[in-house]
């Protein structure tokens, strides 16, 4: 791979502009320089920018750390995101390239520059495109590029996998923000469609973007929010600034209350507190006699992104400062950006005396949830590249997990904090004596050294101000923009390519991205790169408390509201419908399914938009009538059309409505878990369910939610799966098929590398797992609350060999 040369490219950019105390600016702003310069209005904005820049230079230092509140307008507005990213690709002669580029997102339009357009008015973008509803954005994890680690994001089309491209970021936090940026841009595209009054413009919108021919049903995702957001590392160290949003601002993003969405069976008890870190024991697990499940929990004064980077970092000098056990680590192998294998050594004299040196091999698997929390799984492993060697005694490191989630700071402060939890299973006989403050040899064991890692991490970050006060380069300014209409400079006719096209191949507007093309504006990525960051901005006003009374309430669906009350209900008897997986008789039955009530799941209550309170779920609206457990050569869509499917039976055709959820499980061979839910009456067209059933794919992707829960099984699998609700349309590729009396949702779990790795872990233990799943439609408006469960299922210790072969 060619190594770009690091040179200055367009100045630091993104500096704070002069304005009122709240930094409220008019529509003539520097954010449009070099991006919108095709008419006289834009020229006027350019002149205003120069004046603002002069004022800024005089007062920049004085206002550098001043906090400003963001004002909210009365009408909808545009999001703007911009910042530096690395553009990855292959040139015309087959060589890899990695170029530093300035990416700009305005509404649904994306442009890429060699220089910062704010500092270089009139510069022409080298690539440009439109974000469409078929765009898929996937986080590929870490990749070694030019001797440094970058976090890669891939773009592709659901309809054409050949249309794809990649960008990369220096940190996991920046990658997360760009993921959110593209999600907001897709929402903005929907909003603009509603905002535009021209029927011709709507038709052009659909022709250019909606390749599946749907006419989107739009809600105002961006109502009242006009933000200019900067993401990414610039070519020069950027000035550090802080900015906060007023408490009234609320945005549909990934930040939610930090409660789980399923009732867990653990009973944690604090047994010791060491150096500000609490040590817990799962009392329920200890009673089973299988060993002790323990965890160390500490609050670290840094962002979750920072802590995640520190834990994954293999730099020996850094790890020596906080890790007494796994300080000497060496990367053996890595896979798919979310999994690697490391080899380590340690001198046992720090734990015990008169023992030979020891070494170990373990694997690390990591992923980030939609709510922004990180999970790292560590398993002992064996690798052919590191067989046991002379002079070392091979030992096994206890399986353990790291969980890192951000804590929402109190109003009036921008200090980043996160809760760090390390969990492991202990079989040491000295544990019981140690937790009772008795002298024991437990403090000389590997489990104790692992539990001390949280304390060491906390002290290390606290002793390094650069990490403790670390901030990101994401800066939010209050900004007002008009929505571009049919006569806008961003008319779709001028930007025909969707974004995955534009970033994957050459644009007619420039001679960019041949590897030998590069000029003074490419940059080297190396292990020595220092990433400057600024204060983290949370875009949600989150309430911590969930009242005890709310936990006792249950949310039951109003069948008269969601289903047609004017039609007499029919009797749904699951015995009349046969699936390949049988219905369990009781809890002792295995390789079966049952339909539990919703009390084990937490969903949004009536007042969720005000206090983020969740309540226990009630009985589901739809009844689970059958489950198919299938074995297929390749993932199969539109199972409902198969002649042997329940939907094609005489009994199935008489049902008012059937919701089919086809979970496509990647493996060798592939598996399919098909859930059939039926209603006793037809769906009310004006209800939330009716809008979902007959809505657009984009609407469904933003609403269809699944809550998982491992009721019984290996604790590491429980931590990997988690209990947080997941918007499936954002996590994996979902296809929807509406016909006659049914809606089928085909969920391609293999479309996400993270989902593939988690499901691979689950399949390894599936015969010992009891899994609960709940599906629902996410409520976003007050009139849609409280939420209700569409359906539930419990899968009891499935056997892979019991799957029925389905011939296509």
C-alpha cells in the first residue's frame, strides 16, 4: 500500500465563529463555503464568511473554552456534518490507496474534498453523491493501514453489492459519529420529501434515490433541529472547544437511558471495595455451586471511546502502567475487524514465588451496541503460530468480559465519564475467604490480577490529563439553514450518483484517486499518529431514574386501537397449525418453542418522552401460532410463497393477518428460524401497526425492534447477546414482503460482521441455551406511547440436527 506524505491541507478549519452568547448565526454562514457556490446568494455568504473569519481571529482564544447553548428553531432544518476521514480504495492499476479527505454531509448530499472548503472558498468537490434509502452503512472494525490501526466503515447498496466504498477513522468514537451522521442524513432525506411542495420534485426524488419504487411515508425526524456538526481529525491540531446543547433538545439517536430492556436473573452483591472499585458477586450463580461469577465495577473519568482504545491497545509501555498481568502482549492474528488472537507472557514472581515464567494465548472479540456501549469478550485460545515453548509454562487466562458504557453527565457539565465493568468466573477456593476480609492466597492468583485491571485502568487515566480530559473533534454550533427546494443548487438532477457509487469510483468532476495522483494533501497513518479530540457532546436529555412504580406497571396493547374493532374476532388455536419445531408442553421440554408473557421485557412507558421511564411488557398483541426450524443451502427470502409454508395452507389463508419473521442464520449449512404471528382480527389501517405493515421499507427499518434475553445458558453468551433493544433495520439488512393477508420480514443476520460473530458464539452453545425474544414497533411520538409487544417466543435448547431440510 502506498504511504501518503503528510503535509498541510487547507489550514485547521472549523474554528468557532463570532456571534451572540449562544453562538446563534444567520443563514449566511461559513459552513456553505466551497460547497454551495453557484449563485449570487452563495457569493454573499462567502463575503460574510471572510468578515466572520477576521472577527474570529481576534477573539478565538478568548472564546475557546466558553460554553454555548444551542437554540432550537420553530421549523425543520438541515443537519450538516463535516470532518476529515481516510478514503480507502484500489486505483486503476490495482494498488491500494489511503488518502486523507474532507467529507461534507449536508442534508442528504455528500461531497468529498481534498482541502477544507471552509478555508478554500470555491474549491470543487472531487466526489459527490446522494444518500438514498438503499444505502447500507456497516462498521467493519479495526484494520491495519500503513502500519497504523484505523476503524473502517463500508458503504454499499442493498440492491447491488458491486456498488460499495470505504472510509476510515482514527478512533472508534469518530467512526461511531460518522455512522450516526449517515443515519441522520437518511432521515433528513425523508423530511425534505415532505417539506418540498413540488410534485415534480418528489417524482425526481424517488427516481434518483428510491430504487425499489416506494413512496416514503415521512415523519419529521429533524423537526426543530438545525445543527452544524464537525467530526474527525484535521490535518493540523485543532483548537479545543466545548459546546453543549440545552436541556430541552432531544434527538432520535443512539443515546438512551442506560437500563436494560429485559429482566436479568443475576443477583449482584457488593462484597469488597478496593481503591474506589467495587467488587460484586452473583449470589444466584454462587448458590448453584458452579463457581463464583464476579465483576469489578468502576467509574472512569474519560469517554467510553477512550477507555475502549486503551484496553485494546497492545503497546507495552502503556499497558505496563495499568495492567499487572497482560502487559506483554503480541498480536498473532486478526479477523474481520472485530476479532483477534494475542499471545502474552508474564513473570509469576509478582504473584507467587519460585515458579517458571508463564505464557498464554487468548482471543478478543469486540463490538459496539446501538446505544454506544462497548463489549469485549476474552477467551483462552490455542493457535498454531504460538505452540508451547521451552522455559515457559502455558496457562489459561480466565474467560472474561469488558463492558464500557458512557454515563450521561449532569446538566451544566461536559466532563466525560463512563462505567467500566470487568466480569469473570472464579473457581478458586480462596475466593470465599478473601471476600470476608480474611487472609488468603487469592491475592496471588490470576483472577485477582484480572479484577485489579479496572482499578489500574482508572488510576492510569486519572494520572494522564491528556486522556482524562480527552475530547473529540465533534463540535456543535447553532446554525440556521433553509431546506433546499426544487430549485436548490443541490437539485437531484445535478447529483445523479448515490453515495456508494460516488465514493467507490471516479467522478467526472475530478481526476482524483489514482494512486499516483496524490499531491500535497495526502497523509500517512502510522502508529505514532496523535489524535486530537474535543469535548463529547451528547444529543439527548436523558433521565437516569426509572421509578419503582413504573417497574411494577405493565404495558398492554389496546387491541381495539390496533385491530379493526368492527370485525368479530376469530379463535386462534396453535394446534391447528403445524411447524417443523414443536410447541413445548412445559419448561422441562427441550428442542421446542413456547410463547411467554411480556413481563420479562422493559418497554417505553406512557411518559417515556418526558422521563425516559420504561415499564414491564404485557401480553403480546399477536399470537405465536407456529415456528419453523429449517436447514437451507443459502439464505432464503419470501418463505411465505413456498408451497409447504403455513401461509399457503387453507387454514393460513383464512387468518385475518400473519406477521412472518424469517431470521436467516449464517452457518454451514445455513439455518432459518421462521416465526408466525397471527391476529384475531384485521389490522386497523390508521394504527401504528397499520402504518408499519403498509409503510415504506425506510419507515420499517427505523421502527422494527427486537429485544433478546438469554434466560438460561453460559454467562459469556449472555454478555455477548446482551439485553438491549435493537433496531434490526439499522443493525442488519432487512427485506419486507407485503402480500395478501401477511407481511414477511427477512432478517439477514449474515449481513453484519458483528452479528455473524455473535450468532457464531450462540450456535456453539445453542443446545444449552434458553432464549427469549420479543418484537415490537418503536414508539417515537407521544400519541404512540406506551409501547406494546407484537409477539414473543422462547426457544428452549434447540438442536441443530433437528432442522428440517427445505428444498428451494
